[in-house]
C-alpha cells in the first residue's frame, strides 16, 4: 500500500464486528486507533499498529476515516456528541451501526454533521476478520471516494444504494430480514427433525447442493446440531434488528406477520438468558 492510500482510521466500538474490522484495516497497512466504552474490550483488540484511545475525542482527532460500529442508534447519538466536534474538515464518518433509515436520519439530525456516509456492513465475525464484508453505501459520492482505501480493506465489495442517507440502512434491513428469517426457519427444521426422531444432519444432507440449499442454513444448522453457540452475530443483535425490520414493514404499510413470529422467537431466546449467544441459539426457542 502506498503512502497516498494509507489512512488513519478510528474504529469506535470493538465488539465482534468492530474488532474484526480493526484487524482487517491494520493488515491492509492502515494506522488504526480503537475506542470502546469498556476499555478492556478495546485493549483486547490492540496489537502492533492498533492503539487504544482514552476517549472518543482522542480517537477521532487526526483521523482520515472514523467508523462507528456500536449497538444501536442511541449509542451512536451519545458518542456523536464527542465525535462531531473532533472531526477534521476532510474526515469521513462511516456510520456502520445497524440503525435503520429512521435511525440514520436521527443520527444525522442530532449530530449536525455533513461528513456522514451511511455504511452498513453485511456479514458477521469471520468476514469482518477476513476483510470480506459487503459494504452497503449511501451518501455523497465524494465522501465515499475519500474513504475508499479504508472501505476496500474491510470489504470484498461494495453496493451503492444511492446518494441519500438512509438508502443503505434500508437495504441492510432488507438483507437482515432474509438472514434472521432463514436462521429461524433452519432452527424449525432442525427442531422438527429431532422431534420426529430423525437425525437433523440428514436435513442438511438432503438440501445440500440443491436449489433449496443455503450456505447460511448449512453453517447455522451445523451450529444448532452441535449446540455450538459461540457468538458470530449475537441473539440480542438479531433481536434488535428484527425489531427494526418489523417497524420498517409497518412504516411501509406491509404486513408484519413473519417479522412478528421471528421477533417472538428471538425474544424467547434472549429471555432465557442466551442474549449473548450466537443467533443460531434460536434453535432453543422451539
């Protein structure tokens, strides 16, 4: 990577996704600083070339690109109070937290920043660590272009949904609606197989390679069968996103029956104490 394409990137939020993104950025040669409200989680990410900031202000000051990858819109709005005053005139803010179109509109309005790119990331733990996320982008073309070196380090490809903030966040909900639904449907089939005294591995073997197969069903189905719920995309994250999906459906005057059912399953799973487990733990809701 040449000096011209090396950027200083601040990653605010070092959960599963943020940690992976920080490491992918560093492997690509970028100068990376991380911040997390719980400092120990940021320190877990620190390696040679990844430093830990004491505050949001310290992380953002001097950065070419700032990435927010937090839990929800409330968390982003709170962080933005420190973030925005520290932004340089040429800094690009990639807002990657899943917040929905209403959430990104609120963030833009309350922060007052004109440096935001709606940069939702499609993928979970492994793609984040490998720099193979799919960036769903909307915002001014000039800002997207300015952040391109950092984006290319974190992603396999980008999909530009338009220049209006909110388009990328809307597309993220469309994609996540499919992800949470297929996970819940896989859990139902695994549970049904077990309930009918059928080896659930035979379900995965039966669909493998056919038109009804899905790499995600195979991945999550194997985790369900092995009861391996090591977090890649946590139940509570899926629950939050499904609530946003339900609200978006209602706002578009569409029926919410499927989202309601999926929301109930993830609510049941979280309420049983598995909120921090991988979303494949929805198998236990049956």
